[in-house]
C-alpha cells in the first residue's frame, strides 16, 4: 500500500529551501514488546536515513517507544511532533517471524531443512498524523537442522534495506529546469536537498499551457535519463544516459533507481590445443557461440557478469564470469566505452574415443579477463555493442570420465580428442543490449 509521498516530499523540500534546513524525521517503535524494534535496530535505521542527506533524523530515546491504543496513536504523534518540531515519522514494527520445516532427500539420507523469515513493516506519518505510505521488507535464511540464525541480525538487515528503499520509493527528489542544449548541463538541486554524485533521474518535458506555436510541440516529446556527476551545494552538473532533451524544453526530472542493461550476441574465441594420443597435433582452434550478460548502465563504476556457451569440433564450453570496472561517456548518451576486469570459471566437456566409457570427459579451468566494449545506443532502450577480451587462464588437462560400472576416473590420453585446452589469449563479442529503467 503506497500513497503519494512524492507530493508530500516536494512540499517538505520547498519548505526546506525556504528555511535552509532539512525536514526533521523521527524513527519510532509501536508496542514495546518482544517483536518491536529495540534501540540498536532503531539506531541502524537512523544512521541509514541520515546518510541519505534528505532528512535531519532525531533519536527520541525512550519517547520513541509508543505503547498507546490504536485510536490514540495519532494524537500521540501530533503531540510528539509539536514538542520536537518534527515533520515526518517512520514507525517501525517487526512482525512475528515465519518458520517452515521441510524434509528433503539428499544423497542417500533424509534431512530436515528450515526456512526462517523476518519481516519489518514501516509506516510513514506526517506531523499531523496523516499516513504518507507503507512499505515492508522480508529477509529469509535457510539451512539444515540444527539451524539457528541470528534473528536480530536478520531484523536489522531487513530494517536497513527497508529504510534505503523508502527514500527512493516514497520520497524521490523532483526538480524542474529548462534544458540549454549542452551534453553536460546544470540542474537546480544539490547536496542540500540530498543529491549525490551518481544520482539518476528520469526527465520528461512538461508544459503548464497548451503550446500556441506548432514548433513548441516538439519540446513535449522530449524525455531522457540523466545522471548527476558533479553535485554542488544547491546546483549540480548532469549528463544524459539515455534519450534526448529538446533545447528550450521545460523539463521535470524525478529520481529513480539505477538503470541496468542485459545483452546477448555472438562470441568467438581462440583455444590453444594439444590433441589426444595418436591424433595429429594442432596448435590452435577457433570456437564460436553465444554470450548473455547483465551489467549496471550508469556512467562510472560498472558491475556485471554473464555466461558464455561455445563449441569446438569435439567439445563444448560453458563459462560463468563476474567483472567490475568503469563505463565512460564518449558521446553522451549515444556512445559509451566500458572497461572491466574479472574472473571466470570455465566448464568444459568433450567427446571420448573409447566405447567402454558411459560419459563424456569433463574438466574445469579458471580465467582472468580484461574486457573492452564499445556501446552505441540507437534508441532510448536498445543499443549495439562490440568488444574484445584479453584472457589469461589455466589449462584444462585433467579430464574426468565415468565407466559403465559407475567408476569415475581420470581419462587416458588415448581416450580423448583433446589432451589439453586453454582459453585465449583473445576473444571477441558483438551483439545487442537492452537498457532497463
């Protein structure tokens, strides 16, 4: 259940600008019993909200534990707000935990697995007692009995995530400005209102009147995704991540979560090869396949990962990788350059030459990767990418096979097509990506 907290926060933000102070929030607890947040949990939430820069958060101490009847709650909040000059309340409640036991068959025995869920509920009230919005978050853990996780640690992690989500979902920043046409431009909002470097906002043209000039209608089709890269006290510099803004358009920008992109396409790589015993020697081979990946789409720090499936004449390879690096604007928002590095686990499987074996041969190798990609965004969401990867990895030379008797052993060189396989040193990829926001 959510209410238009955005409108309320705009009013609070306006008041903040006039008074040169942040809106004042207090974190309180309902019914101080076994399920209510304690002082340490409330302190963690206060620290999380204060770090956002959006509110001045007060610790009410013992006054923050409300033990009144529901019909007198609102009057209690009004009294507290008047006594402490408060604008907003966050009322926390830890709900009774959920526990579920399941009997599972693992290996040759039965085990009991227990799932424990802890849920924290947050209600936001204004100083007059009006409900601004409700948000909840659940944290779960599962383990084999005996299983006794730290319930307090679960509740604290749950409450901190709830506080982080509430800032963006119930109190997003909103600002209006006129676009001057530059690739980098000013927006009239800064750290005094809670803006930070990296803040992402969705921008759309708006108009308070019906245009009289047909050319003015072009400004009403203007929209884009912008990111702050230099946050000042009351004014910041931003650039577009996606879309376009028409020069002279009256733009309204609202904060939103960070964008991400998913991509898929062709993947080609060279392999260093040593053939099996009795076969002609071969120094290298080319593999081709597909790659799917996901990564953050902001300018700056980039995190991502993906998996690659490729084939050789007698073998197939599946790689899973994680990477981190940077995404650099070349021609914002259309053209960007991504430079990342990371690690990959490669699972390899090849056919065998011995009919007495009941399985293919398998092996595992590990690679360190450095990736450079060029990204071209030809619409608000769709784009093309092209890149290459430098690879330094281990050699797959110990292959495991299974006999019809069920015995698992290392394969002999005369049973394999490839005695050794090594990735790299270079691979290439090309494909299409979709930006999610």
